[in-house]
């Protein structure tokens, strides 16, 4: 276990450092290429590496950190039960989106995010859906005390808020990443929300809700006994990725998406973290007669 914790922290630190290098590269070096000539040899190498592979590295490191966190806190079965649906369903949505325009709108990925599956979607994209989606859902599920007072309403609320946190991150990130000096994708039909179509929100909410519902069903009735300190990693991952998106958006002059993201993403995420129990023995499952299990969700969806 100690080795897992060390590896998790190394990957998490690398994830955050990679984002910082990425910001420096995109916001300072690309618009002012001569800056790199004034750096030391080590600095020039770091900037060249950041520009060439920083986008791929930060998502792989984020995936590794959240996977090891899930392995340590949830167990191998639960983290795989979340990761596999998240990757498969988000990849399916992205392939549909880039080839048909449904469910996000018409867009295409450029270079810089790694090998493209079917020539359309970088392999890192479904990984980012997984690690941001996982931390968003865990924050919502724990903050709403789904496992302490299980009910159909709480399960649905956790899925809804988890998808909302995920979508809030995207609508802060998306306008900047598609319109920066080094864009990673572009909209073929620019929309009304800072170049992004409103349809994209529905696509993100729908895709996130589907794979979180599948994960909730696979987790069944096994309670997740998380206390507040065990949610530190999810909160750090969410806030650091939101911070990356915020800096990108503000640098591009997009303040309204940031304000909406703070209201709909950061505020609920921090609120859920604060509502989590501070001691591990506060998770008391209700008697079986009062329990409304995830199986009810499954019935309701049929």
C-alpha cells in the first residue's frame, strides 16, 4: 500500500506540474517564440518537451493518479467498474461527435493530444473523461451521503451533480482550447456560447450521466466509506484541472465561462467536500427494509 501511495503522489504531482508547464508554453512561449532563446539549455529542453508532449503527459499522469487513488480507496473492482464504462462510452460519444456532429456538434481534433483513434479522437480524450468524471462523481456521491442514506433520489442527484461538475469543467476549458494560439480542436459550426454550441452542454451532461449511471449500477449496494480527508485527492484533481482551464480562459478574455464554472462547478465541489464526514465510522447503512438500492435505478431506467 505504501508503494501505491508514493506512486499516486508522484503521478499527481507530475500531473499538476505538467499543466503548469503547458500553461507557460501555450501562453508565453508560443506567442513569443524568441523567449525560448533566452532560457538555459535545460529550460529550452523543458519547453520543447512541454510543447511537443505536455498535453499527452498531463492527461496520462492524471489518469494514473486517479486510477491508483481508486485502487487504494475503492478497490480494483470498483475503479475498473467506473473506468471501463467511462472510457468506452465517452470514446463512443467522441467518435460519433467527430464523425456525425451528435451529440456535441460538429468539431474536429487537431494535433498535440496524442495518437488519434480511427483518425478522429486522441486516445487521451476518453482518459480525461475518466479521471475528471471519477473525481466529480465521488465528490457528489459522498457529499450527498448516498451510501449513508441510500435512496433513488440521492442516487439520481449524485449522478446529476457529478455530470454537472464534469460539464462545468468543459465549458470553462473548451472555448479557450479551441481558440488559443495553439488550439487542440476547432468547431466546424461555431456556436453562440463563446464559439461553442449549446448542444455541447447536452452532449457532456448526457455522456457523463450515462457512464456514471452504469458505474453506480455496477457498484450496486456496496457502501463507499469515504471521509473528508479521503476526498482530498478528488478535490485537488478537480480544482487543479479547473484552475488550468480558468487560466486558459482568462488569458483568452473569456471571463463569463469562468464565473459560471465557479458557480456550477467549483462551489458545489467544495460544498460536497465540506459535507463529507470527518470520521470513518460515521457511515451507517440504513436497515434493509428502508434501503432503496441502485437496483431501483436500474428498474427505473428500463
